[in-house]
C-alpha cells in the first residue's frame, strides 16, 4: 500500500484538506439521524480494507504534516507531553505496541528489527533510523512515550490501574478537544470526565469504568466521539483557547463550507502487558462541510443530528455560536429523503 | 472463555516444589513467545476431562527471560473440585492445555514509597512475581513468607538467591510465627502492604494492619478464591429458557458452561464482577461468596455472582 | 456506587477521629480550628498522641487560643501558611504508617496537604479532611499557568496575564487548584458581570 503524504498546515494559513479517497474513508460517527451520549464501546477488530479501522493504528495522508504540527506545539508548550515517574514501564509497552503495529501493517513505511533488547526502528516518511536498547531510556533521544508518539498520529494517554480506578498518569496530548493534560494529569477516570454534562445523571462513566477495569490483553476496544472545530486546527487546547476561541465567531453563511469542520475521534483502548496500564488513543479526523456534503447521506444525516442536538451538549461541545448558521447551510443539502441505517455512504 | 483470547500451551516441565505443590512450566504450543504480564496477574487454565472442561485460575510466577514459558504453582487441595486433582494426577510433560490471556486483579500500587509483600504457603506465587518486578524497578520492598516447613524449598531457594536478606522466612516447624505486629511498626509513610495466602491468614494480616494503625487504603489482598462447594440446586435462565442442575461440587458458572451456555466471566474467583447477574426469583437463601458486590447489593437480593456464589434452596431464576 | 462522586471536585467527609491510628497529625488553616475542636475535644487519650500544626497568621481569631486549650501532645506554630506546609512535609518525611493525617481549612489548603502526602505514596482517600472557611478558591489560569489564591467571584481577572477568566468547577488534585479559562475568547471584550462563587 502506498500513501501519498500531503504537505499542509493546521494553523496560520490552514492548507489542510482531504483527498476524495480520504473523504470516502472518513469515520462518520452517526448511524442514525439523532445523537445522544452513550458508551458505544465495541471490540477494536480489523475493519474493511482502506477504512480507518483496517489496522489497529491508522496512518493516513496527513501523517507527515500532523507530526510536524505536533512538533511545533511541543516546542511552544513542552507540558503537552508529561509522564509521572511510575509510568516508565507503560511507556515502553506503548513503544512496543505502536512500533510493532506500524511496522506490521505499513511495511513500506516502517521497519522494526528486534534482536532481543536490541531494536532498530526505521521510519521512512520522517527519515528516522534509530537503534536502541528496549528498556533503556538513555538510548533514545526522547523519553520512550514522547519518542514514539512524535511519530504516530493521534493523542495518547496512559492510564495506571490501582484502587479499582484508572489514573491518567502520562500522556501526549497536542490535538485535544479542549482539555488540558497539564491540568488533568493524576486524575482518576471519574474526575477527568466530570466536565461532561448529562453523564453524571446517566452514570454511564461508572459502567464504562467497570468495563475498562476488566479490559483484557489482546482484546482492544474502540468508540467514536465527535465535536466540531472552526478551521482545521489540531491544537484546540484550553491553553490556547484565548487564541483560537475567536474563530468561532467568524462563521458566516458564505464560509461555513470551508471553515466548519466535523471532528471525529476514534478512541481506542488497549491493555498493556508489562505495566497493566491502559493506553487510551484518541485519533482525530477532520472534514469540512464542503467535503462532507459530497456524500449525500452524510449531508442529510449531519443536518438532522445537529438540528436535534440537545442544547447542553451543543454548549459543552462549544457549538452554540455557529450551530444555527451551520444548520441553515446544511439544510440546503437535505431534501428530507430517508437515510439508510449504518455509517457508510450509500 | 466468553470470547477472550486463549493460548494453546504444552507442559514443558513439572516439578514437585513442596509436599503438596507442583510447579508447571507452560510453553506456547506454536513455539512463539508468551505475552508479558504485570506482577499479580493470573491465567485461567482450561483442562479437558473427557466431555467436561475444568477451569481454574492460577497466579503467574514468572515468564522465562526469552518469553518462551510461564510458570504456575498448583496446591493439591484436599477438597478439590477437580482442578487441582487433575493438574496433580492427570497432567504430564508434553500434554497440551489451553490458558487465557493474563489478567491482573492484584496490581502493585506503584506510586508507593515502599512495598511489604506477605505470603503464606501457595500464596507465594503472585508475591514471587511482585518481588521480581519491584526489584526490576529498583523499588524498596520486603518479603515475608510463612511456610509449614523446609519442604517449600523450591520457592525459598529461588527467592533467597534473587532477593537475599530482603526475604524473611517463617517456618512453622521451627515455631517461627509471621506476626504483623512485629513487621508493621515503624514502616515509613507511603508503604503499601500486599498479602496472599489462606483466607484466614489474609483476614489476620488485614486486621493486624488496621490494629497497627494503618489506613485500609494501604492494605491490599489477593481476593480471588476457589468456588466453595455446597448443596445442589436448580438454575433457570428466564430469557434463554434454559434449566440446569448445579451439582454440589460445581459453581453456577461451571454448570452453565457444561450446559453449553457461555455467560460473561473473567476471574472466576469473585473479584472482578464480570459475571454478576440479576436475580429474578430465589426460593431460598443466596450464599454470597464474592468480594465484589456491596453490602447493599447483597442485601437487596437482586444480584449474584455466578462464579463463587450459591443458592441454599431449590431453584434460582436468573435474568439471563 | 454513588453518583454524587461524579465530580472532579473532592468531597470531604468531615474530621472524624480514627482511634486505631497510633498517632494523629492535624494540619489546620483558616477557619479549620472549630472542626478540630469538634473532633478532638474531650478525647484525652487521643490528644496525648496528637500533633497539631497551624500558622499564626492564618488561623482565624480566637481559633488559636482554643487549639492551645486542647492541650495536644504537641502544638507547632508556623509563621505563615507556606512555612506551615514546609513543616508538614518535614514531619511527613519522618512519619511512619501508623499516623493518620487530618486537615481542616480552606479547600485549596486541603488540596495542597493531600497533594504533598500523595507525593509520598499516601492514598489521598486516607487523608481525613474537613472543609471550613470561605468559598474562595485557588485557581490556575490555563493560559499563562499563573495561580491566584482567594478567588471569590467568576469571572475574575488573572493577575498573571490580565485576562478575564471563568472559574470552572474542575479541580486538579496535583495543583490543588480550580481551572480558569478566558471568558471572552470568542468575542473579546464581552465579559459578563462577575458573580460571587456560591460554594
């Protein structure tokens, strides 16, 4: 499989866009014409060829540019990547998981050679050839988690399991939907989900926690979550909200198509072997409204989802200011025809 | 087991580690390497006994340096419901078995400043793995290990070689008593205690910890246990329309599996909560043997765990 | 499980003496003294193995005298809240597992005490805490990371970067602080009137 990597930006002039193939494989998150928060966890099994679910770790045409954007964010704010000292074993577990998966499924791009603890990692798109000793952090140019997550799309949090809870004790978070690792690090599962409205009453996080505490090695799970972002910006952190927040007020009927993006998170969770920690990966996909409506079913359905969304969820997701403008724009692409069940385009 | 990943293994070595304890070394049948695991993990061993499959959970002692094998320890229990007897009498080198992926319900508290590992008898198996892991991480730890006599030699020799005088041994035949009131005083703030052994010992150590003034949050115990035996009773699944008999020497989970029904389960020892189900009717007393349900949940009579709990009565109807 | 725990904001059970502890280490600030009096008054045996740490300037008027009158085995006064935390950490470094830690006072102070103990391997839930005193909060500006103490209204002006911040009900145990986020990021200058924080 060959991937053509696009040269594009996620800030300033925002040249990011999706190729027609990338649009076809977009993980559209709505299988019905309405949305309500739910646990919606399923096994992270291999999905259809060319879909984002084909392999455990998805590398796509935006890889090289996303990694460049991550490096810029880290240079400006090193606290986006942090790890408490007891998480070092989990960091190495993550190195193994990501390198093995990437090398196995994208052999033209990545090669991993393991000779006992002596490992050689070749990353062709980023022009890296690194020999190191697995388990010896001094043989890598960065700490293990930072090293590998500078080379893998998606944000990553490492959750330690103790006292029947999960504790977010490490992470690489540079493209988050408005939460701060620097603030949340050390919190348990229920604490870091506390800002989600409605969830408190539904107690769904308690069920999700119980489920995850029993997550088994070799049985990863995934769920989709979504929000919206103005401009194809990866760094929608609270730290920089004072810089990107104003973008939300710039949406007009004329620019909805290219400015308003649906942002989908493919969240996958693996039990890590040596540490018993859980890695929580948050792989983001962005699609603007012009691109979305090239799939008629998605245009109709997203229009209806957005129209019916409960106000408190819209507020939590930060959509309030441009929601109506977007609904009005999408209405022109919704003829009222019924939509077929399931996520995929017709 | 309920869709979990299973691994085919071959028995590579059997060793009489103590009078009633055999140590088994399992190698992957395909010759590959077995998954890493965190200290405190167990696997469920599936034993084919004719038409019947016996499933028992055993803590992992260690994984060979090259990843080629695991070791477990099996105590032959006098009132064995079949599993330990099978392992002791019917399994020989070269036999094939299946095991599940490691699951950890007894994790170390890694942010702790120091770790006290307390083992009694066969309870040494997870403690052995914990000591190795703490040593690898360069943590502060002590091992306190109570045995009946020198016949537990195999574990003792290996642990002494690895951990030197961090291992303190208590031999009952020499009238050496593992007394928590001797061990706990003066332990530095931030110490965590882990205990695994016979139920009575666990209770005594936990109580001793509280008596020594420790907060309960710092006292950790391996809680899973073998399903207690009892009187037979009938089980009816309302949704599935299935009825079966639970024999005195088997658990509800085992009876359902024998009847071809595969309810969700994980630890099979009353610890993880995976097999908790809703009770619709019970014409007798629910005997809860798990460590998972809250007192309120037990009192409600609405929930029961299939792996270790029973009915003292004629028929139990479940929402399955 | 109780759904009330679905909050990043800690809940405090109230000071209750744990008679099984071999010694008691009590840290007090602000209006915390009455909570200590409620829990320890009359418990002569327990007071014989109790250390109370507090700061001169911080314990509300009258509280100090009444703490002295408790006649705990040891009463250590520090010059400031900062010195008090340093003293607390010094005591922790020499403490063993038989001690129980108690803290009474403002929420941010409790947070700092618990965070200090947690850094030393103590499980936060084992620290017995009671919140007393005003509703003021310690807030970290998520943008410039400056921490303001004693924030009583939202929005407030960050004394680090000068931006107007909404105080979120989101509490970090590591920082012992709430989160402040710019309130007029979307429409600069659109700052609603400040409201007193209610709790």
